[in-house]
C-alpha cells in the first residue's frame, strides 16, 4: 500500500508569527482566506496542501504537537538561522553521527520538528 501526504492543517495561536515562520523557513506562499469567523492561510508545502488556522476556529489545541516531523535540508546551519530569525528556537546543539547532522526546532507555537542534513 502506498501512502501519500495530501494535506496538513496546523492550528495556531500566534497566527501572524506562524505564517512568517513557515513562509521564510519553508518558502510557503500563503493565500489569505477570509471567512465570517476569521482568516486562515492556505499554501503548498512539498506538494501537499498546508493550512494555518487560528486555534479558535479549529477543534485542535495549538502547541500540543502530538507528533513531530523529520525534514531533510541541504544546509542545516542556514535553516537554523532562518528558523531563529523568524520566531523559532532550537532545542540545543546540533547532534551528529557518521551520516547525519540533526537539530530540533520549535516553531512560534512550540510545534516540534527535526531538521536533518546528510553529510
């Protein structure tokens, strides 16, 4: 069976900071959608639909992050700089083994992801 990620919705409490973070770190171009109850932001990330929704408009609790993502990048130092410049923070120093360098990053709403770079 083949699995393909089709869409992701991320509930956010710090919506403008989250849009800034994901725009500048992952180069996602968002379109603002206005609804009666508020705004949400839709874009594409790695070929799938990615939407940032204010937590008050969703049934999700932002910041609970029941899973994390491992994301391979070509330049881990450049991504760390982008992430911290746009409201993210690391969980410490870069770890490495013979094949990979890796570091944990929290986005502005404290969602956790791991950036990895092959050596």
